C-alpha cells in the first residue's frame, strides 16, 4: 500500500512521523540513526508491529516534483522491510544508495545532476507478508546560469589556498565568478575546520567576495580545511552553484614585522621573539650600504608626506594598520598612478620586493636611500630597507605573514589587498 502525505488516522500519523524523520535525513545528508527508526516505531511499541498492520511506503519526493540536486532522495516503509530500491536517471544510469540497519529506510549517497529526470522504484514486504510497491518520477531544477568559486590567499591573482603553508594572518578568501544575491544561503554552505579548533567568522568584503578570519592570529602549526559545498545552492537571480570546492593548508611560524613611522625602525618577531638584532649576523659586505647595529631594529624609510602633482596633492604616506603579505618578487617594475608627463612620475625596477597592499605598497631593497633609512621618510609609500635587510626580509617573509605599520596618520583600507586585520573582532562580526 502506498500512501500520500496527508494521512489523518493514528496509523497515518505514525507514517507522517516517518516522513519527518526522512526529512531530517535529507537535511543532514547523513546515514540513518536510531532516532529516525524511533519515529517509525515509537518508543514503547514493538520494533515489528502486529501482522494486522499493513505496510506502507513513504516517499519524500512526490511525483512531478522539481528538487535541488543537493536533496537526498529517500524512501521508507512502515510495518515491514524494503526488499529492493532503484533510482535511475532518464539515460538509465543508476544512482547509488544505502539502507539503514533495519532495512526500513533507503537514501541516495551521491549528489544528483542538474536538469535531469529521475525515477524511483521501491518494493517491500510487510510484517503480514504482503508485498507493497510504488514509484515516483521527479526532476532536478534547471538553473538559469551557474556561479563558480575559487578559494584563494587573496583576490584575483593570489595563489590557491590548497596544499601550502601560510602565515598567521592569512584569511580564507573565496572569490565568486558573479555577484552573489542570496548571500545567506551561500554563506551557510561554507565550512571551516581547524585543528586545533579556532574561532573565526565570515564577512562579505564585496558582493562577489567573502573572507573568513580567525578572531586572533592563527596558532602556528594549525591544519585548516575549507569546504565550499556550493553545488546546488541557490545564488539568486536564477543562478546556482556550479561545483563544490575544498582546500587544505597549514599555518607556519608566526612572523610579524612592525614598522614605526616615528622611530623609523622595523622590528621583526618570529614566534613572539624579537630577532631584529640577529639579522646583522647575516650581513654581506658585498652589498651596498653600511653595516650597523640592529639592536634598535632595522632602519627604514617610509612614505614622505607628499607633493603636488598634475592631479593635485599626491599623498605619499604609507598606510597604517595591520596588513598581510600578498606576494613577493625578486624584481618588480614600479610606477606611480600618474601620467608619464607628471614631474613625480618614475619607472624603476626594484629588487627583493614583498607586497602588502593591492595599491602597490612593498617592503623592498632601496640602495638609493640607505643614508635616509633610520633618519627621514623619503619613499613614495613603500618601506625602504637596506639591500642586506631587504634580502633577509625577502627570504623569510611570505604569504600570510604580518606587516604592521604604525603612526603614519593615513589609515589603511579594508579592500586594499587583504585588510581584514584593520577591523577589530567586534567590527568584523558586525557587533560594533
């Protein structure tokens, strides 16, 4: 006997409880547990009712229903056992599934395909020995378009956050191929697992970009897994998730550089220890610049106040705040965002450059300003180091390591690279 959903007798009520249990399975995507069986055979009743109770098949999917491919297909039987269940698509391809231990519930174990018709056929035997059979034909939705996602170290050209080692400041960046309308549904499909467990939260940076950062810097050695379970998710405007994405990465040692505009010094902390003084031990006399005592930190020259350009006041100050290393290159062609005819325009190949903003701020080699370093700020915004210090910094700092800039009077911007740490935790989660 196959019953529809709207049953009203006491016996039909127990079948409805079974439907609710099956709904719970579909929502979780997990295997059955005793609590689902308890809904079919409530506590205090025998596991197998009296033979006078006829068996009933209960289908979660109704005929001609259109469902998300994320849904789990489920069929159950009351007062009996399932003998055979098959789920095939219109091409005759079988969808695998599994039974619970009692043989009373079957559910699919792989995701379905978009825009496909399926036929579910079930047969079971009741406790009274009678055979029950039933079927349902339904389809999966046809999206108006698809949205893809990439899990990255930072927007655009950053490396994939998969298989690498990153610094303690590295956020998780997910960039989407289109603007997301249904942000709540998309965010609900994102999962971060960390060992050891780490508190953090998602925040939308743009309509096509979301970040997850921990409340505090990652603990060195943390293993992180990101699951973007986006296949079948409704992104809004008729678009749906194209595929699931997964990434795993590891957090390396804590590396923090603190550059102070007022003191014109940079201190380097590795795993909480100030190692600035020891950097002088690796001094190479063949490189330009005089040797000096690093006990007070590395000598730096930061952004000058600015000058008038053809576009008005050209602010050269280095942005203040906590930034994350975005990339590094042994040679970068640098130029300001000014016309070539502007008196402040230049083009220069700069070696050993470590980038920390999208707008083009670097920590880099500056043999031309070694006698200004530690004395005055003369750069166009970057942090100048002596060639020796720049080589050391380049060799030791990488993606996700922290560059903190203090006292310049020019605040950094959240979207200028990876500015997640410019916000307090309360601001990040929207509580302030």
